[in-house]
C-alpha cells in the first residue's frame, strides 16, 4: 500500500505560497546521509544566522564542485519561499561562476525534499484574485525548476530519502539522478486534490512517456528507488551509505570534463523534444561551431593527435 501522509495543517494548498504540495514531515531518524559529510560545510556564520534560511541550507564549493544541502530534516526539507529563493540564487550563482564546473544537490535526514512547505504560510483572507496562483507558480516553483534546467553546469541530484511533489520534480529536473535504496518518489498532488505543478506535466512525459506519467500522477502512489530506476527516472540506485561517495565521484568526473561542451550538450538535449529535426540539426551545428572556439576543444583535439589524455580546464 502507498504511504498516506497527513494533510497539511494550515490553509488550503491552492492558496499557499506555492500552490504546491508536501507530505507529513514526521520526525527524522537515523544518521545523516554521507553526502552531507565534512566536505559539505555550512557556509553560515558559526555564531548563528540572523535569517533562519541560513540554517536550512548548506553550500560549499570544493574542487570546482558546488555542494548544496537542504538541511531541514525535521520538515523533510520542505521548501519555504525563502529557502526556495536561496536555492535559486545558489543555482544561478553556480551557473555563472567559471570556478564551478558541477553541482550536487542533496538533503539531510529522511527527506530529499518533501515539496513546498504548506504549514508555514499565512492563512488567506479569501479566495485568490484571478491570476494570483498562476503568478505565484511562475515566480516560485516553476522558476526553481527552470534554474536547474537552465544551469550551465551539470547538476546531480543525490536523492537521500523522500522526494514528493515539487521535491520529486526538483530531482527529475537534474541532469543525473542518484538515489539511495531507501529513497522514494511521490506525485502527491492528486492526494491534495491539486493539479501537478513545478513542471511535472512537462518533465515526466519527456522522461517516461505520457502513459507512465499519467499513471504516477493519477494514482499518486509511492514509487521506490528501484521502481524509479526501472522507469528511467533514476540513473542509478546505490546503498544508502554509498550515496555521498558516489555523488562525489560522479561530480569529480564532470568537473574534469570540458565544461563548455557539457553545457552545450545539456542545452541541445533539453531542447531536443521541443523542436523539429531541421531546428535540432541547426542547433547542433551552431553548438559545435561555438564549442570549437573553446580552449578545451582545442586541448581535446591536440591531446588526441598527441595520443595523450586531455587536461580540460573548463574554458
């Protein structure tokens, strides 16, 4: 039987800050995931953050990899509006920073991200005005998913636990998805009487086809990590204790790769299902021309001719 988390304790989700979703956070159990070990340090002031968001997200760049860790384990890392905005800012910053060549996104405790935090928003005085919900989604959940899709660096999701609603779509938007064996994915919207948002109806059909996407969205059943891997939503399932090390190893490989070529490849693949063959071929040709001006492309061709391993610098 699928898990049946309790409904949110505040106002109707359609009037919440994200018009979104969450599962009952419950109490965290067990040790933190290895992906959140000493190499992923808290960047907040050790004397204590003035903004609570500073204590809910940790980030550090190490060996040209930015590690972003959602750290609200008592709420299964559900996103408040402020936390969502901070995450968007970190992704945008990583995209623009030439010293960053890959990103790893994970969470602490039993949750990767339980979606939007429906329990901390204000109670609406009445029904939303026409356009309010659509505007909130455009500026909120959809903007977050776009930040992942548009990030010029490859983004790895290291899914350490529950990923529900917006949290599931956050993982699916990433370029590569690693999942701990205990992870689970839930299209929770139907349980709340809501339409899927946060790009779900865009992402899922492109990943697994419309029939499978409808099955997940119509029934809202819990999908195990192994089940997600069988459907093609997850690249690899690993033992919980190996998730952090595997994510770091994959990120290190990406950070040593030709960064500009990866960015253009991501752009081509993400756009491929939205265009016709002629436009796709033209985009491919333009991307190849742009990339050949990059230092890494010249290094790759030179190394091939010299029969040695290339040393890419992300330029």
